[in-house]
C-alpha cells in the first residue's frame, strides 16, 4: 500500500464534508458504477449472490406477519419509528434503519391509507392487511439483499487494496457461500444493515491511511456512527479498530504535524457523535434514548444470556462460538482455510510497509472485536451473534486461496489445486443453499394446507409469538376461526391479525375445548424438559417458563401425543428434496423459527380417547 504525505490542503469543515459525502441520488449512481466497475469478476459474483438471495424472498409471503424472528418488518416498522421519536418512549433498536425503510415504503403506505375511509380504525385495518404487510416485507428484504450484496463487494475491495486482486475474488466467494451471512442477507433483521455500514467504515479507514485527508477521517467517523445507529452492537467492531485508526493517523508524523493530526481526530470524533445523535434518535428523543440504553444493559441482554457471567460460562461460550462455526459458516475444511489465511496474512509479506501489514488485519480485528466485546459479553453464540466474525473471516479465506495458488509454479498443479478449491467452495455454497431449501419447504405451509380442510365452524387455538405461527386464513371464507391464548394481556402482544386474543392459562385449553390446537416448536422449546436434560444452556427467561409447571406439562403432553381429549393429527417437519438429503444435507435451524416443527392436535369425540396415526411421530 502506498502512503502519501500529510495533506496540505485547507482543513474543510467536517460537517460540510459529511453532508457533501452523503448527497443521495446525485452521487449514489456514480459510486455504484465505480464500485462494481473496479473488478468485473467480483461484480459477477455479487450478481449471482444477489439473484440467489431472491430465491426465498417470499418464503413467508403473502401474510400479515413475517417469520423473521426479531426482524423489523412488517410490524416492527411502525413501532420503530413511533417509539424512537415519541418523547420518553423507547424502542429495542435505534432509529436509522426505520428511516431507511420509510423512503421506499412511503408509496405503499400512502396508497393504502387513502384507499378507503380515513378513520383511525379503518386506516389501521388496511395497513395491517395482508397486501400492505406483504409489500412492506418485500421492501425490507430487498433493502437487506442490496446491503448484503454491497457488503460483499466492499469487503472484496478492502482485500484487493491490502492483499491483491486474486485474494479479493476468492474472498467474495467466501462471503457468498457463508451460510449465516447469506441467510441474514435476505431477511428483515438489522444484522446485515449494520454490517453494511461497518464495512463501508472499514473501507474509509484505508482511505485515512492512504491519504490522511480530513474528509476521510470524517467519513470514517460518520459511517461508524451510522452502523451503531442501525444496531447498537455494531460498537463492538470498533473497539479493536480504534488503536489501528490512531496508529495510521499518527504514524510518521513529525512533532509539528501531530497537533494538526490530533485536531483532525477530534473533529472526526465530533462528527461521529453528531451523526450518531441524529441518526439514532438520541438527540431527537434523549429521554427515550436513556431508557433504551438502560433496557439494553438490563433485561434485553441479561435476561436472555445463555451462559453464566463467570469464567466457566465464558469458557462454555467460547467453546460454542468456535465449535458451531462449521455449521454456521462453511464446512470444516473451508473454515480451516479461512483461519489459515489469517496466519498467512501475518507472514506472507514481511517486506511490505508496516502500515500495510497492520491494515490487512483490520477485517479480522473488526470481527474479533464484535465477538469478544458483544457476543461473549452478552453470553450468546447463536447464528446472528457470530455473523460479523464470520463475514470478516471471509477476507482471510481469500488470502489463503491466493497464497496457495501463488506458491504453485507448475501449471498442472495449479490447475489441479484450482479444481480442488472450486469443489470445496462449491460444496460450501451447496451447504449454504440448504437454508434456502429449508425455507422453501417450511413446515408452516403444510399446517396452513391442513387447516384449510377443516370442517366449517372449527375453532383453532394457538400460542406464542407471531413469528412462530403459520399464516392462518382469516378471510370471510375461512372454515375456522383462530384464538390465541396466553397469560399476558392482549395489548402486550404483537397482534395476530384476525385472531381472537385471549388472556387465559394455556394449560386450560382442554377446558375451553377448541377443535384444533396448533403448537409450534419455537413456542414449545422453552417448556420442554428434554432441552434441560440435554445440558444445552438456557436463558433466565427460558428457565422461568420451564418453571411454569402447568404450561410445561400441557406442552409436553401435546408434543408427545399424551394430552387428554386430544390426539395428534399432524406433525409437520421441515424437509429437503431427496437429492439434497442424498448429498448429506439437512434442514437448517435458525432462530427458533426457520427449520422448526409444528404439532397439530384435534379434539377427540366421546369419553374414550381416540388415537389416530400422525403423519410423523416422536420428537426431533
């Protein structure tokens, strides 16, 4: 990497630079053209990745609710805007991405609002209708897919700038075949959007090192702020990058230049704070921001931590974080190649400038920071908590492949090695595609088809979050009506449109005598003793639910087909096509919703309990 001297141009006001840097449409097209034009091979890889993400864009559509657990669309969109802006109110996520989604969603909302009577109840009913909610889901998922695709291209650009073109192309393939990144790149969760701003900030960090221009400093700070204003956990990626930023900003400065450098760093910090204050909603709603921070530091993180806050818990968390990576990222041989690339990045070019050797590790430091200062801090090791680490690890898979081909001088051996690498990455891509297949054959559609055949006038009772539920038919032609029961007040629930919301003990379902019970695995898992006996870690919330003996007994009896007065008539499980199973692929389970099963029970007639044969039996 070539380093230039100190920038001697007049220092531009940082806010003016930021505003000029983020002019919307006038610069976006030219920036995209330059970005994709830098390497046509990477551009083609990105295009294939984007097209593959569209395969399951509508896996949970049409519907008035989505199946993205913790996703922001379609329902959370409104709460995200309202609660971030209403004084004293708080929301679990910052403001920025809701504003991003509001722009392309505005035509849908305006047309829907004006399509009938303008009373509050009528507008609300139209907004929550299937067509409107489906449109909002599509918008959110298209935005996520676009951000995922751009993240791939920008990471490849970073690798090209620090390790060369061939390494960048392989890094792009590693990103595209990363199962967790690909999954979250097509749902409405905020994990890929915040990663998008983070990788843009990292690219600007290289500009800081190369040019030392104040504008690069301000852009780096602004983009870092936007990532944290999208999802708070993004802060962790900058903990280990901060020393790198200071190093590249100050290294080689003469004593007289350091004052100027520190002044620029101070202005960049001010830009970061101001951009974050507005983009997150903190300056617009300071009391709500303080309330949200308190919630994040307390119940939102501590009640859901899976590992104890001690040395034993930390070790268990670390073990899970690393042993799960072959299932979360790539098959073990490909994963090992990525780690080997991290080692090679240290030793492959000892003659290179020290700054270059530091910056080639910047992606790893961003990922490691997120792992250590977020995932381990909150005691979690599920897919999305390791997403950032896996994404940035992709860079070193590219470096490893480049190094292997670089030391091979024989054309035949290089061809053979290229074929082996292609086969390994192709299998990684196929393993990642198993998540697509799991979504396309989601068990909830089987339940939806089963319910459509119920006798007219049937009552269906269900439980738990809307993300666990099939799309019930709530039209006037539906043969059944839906009741959702639970101990909490209906106002505390994300509404299941068309259902009767009932505050009642779940265990009393046999006394209410609904015709059909629908029990989802995502809801049931918290109550099943089998999970406790397996030794798997569980959060405070899950343990408290398991201590609810009546509900736990009801759920256990329902899923084991031992509930008095009811028999299982359907156990819907995720399946893959025969060819995928023959290749050793299995359904992918993510976030208690993707790859989960459902149990459907029907009320028996007469005093003697009937036992019909289920379509499947036993527990997973």
